């Protein structure tokens, strides 16, 4: 998962700072596209680095705003704080979803505690 996470993040950076004509077009709203892209990224990063999920949330949220600011380097793009916030929220939602999934899987995989034998006083009742 780790290489995939970094590849997806590199793709996001490319799409964010490339000329507007290279941006992919979808049938959903732009805000949904942004949030979903970062949610998937956060999800994959937490699967790759499960013990660092809190750090991933922070770095992707702040990184989303920083990557958005990189659009100032492209004459055809414009950076907006709103876009950075949407991306950061998407990253946090995806990372927390992966963390929750990993916790559920860990609980299911944990060995069951053996049932305690009935006490002798209960048998006398």
C-alpha cells in the first residue's frame, strides 16, 4: 500500500499544479472530486502506515492547503483556501475511515477469551 499511497499523492500534486487543461473532468461536482481524491489518499496512506494515522491526518490536511498554494506557480490556475479545506477534510475522513476499518478487523481477528467454567456455587442452586 505504501508505494500506491505515494503514487496517488504524486498524481494529486501533478493534477493540482498542472495547467488547467490537464485537469481530469468528471460528472460530479469539483468539490466532491477534490474531497474524494483526498479521502482515497488518506485511506490508502493509513492502510500503508496504520500506526501513524493521526500524523497522516495532520500532514495530509496541512499538505492539502500547501499543495493548493502551489497553484500560484501556474499561470492558468488559482489557489483558494476553500479548495484546500475541502481537500483536507476529505483526507481526514478517508484516514479516519481506514483507521476504523483496521480497528474492526483487529477486533474480529483477536482470539476469543475462553468461557469461564460455571462456579461451584452456581451448580448448587
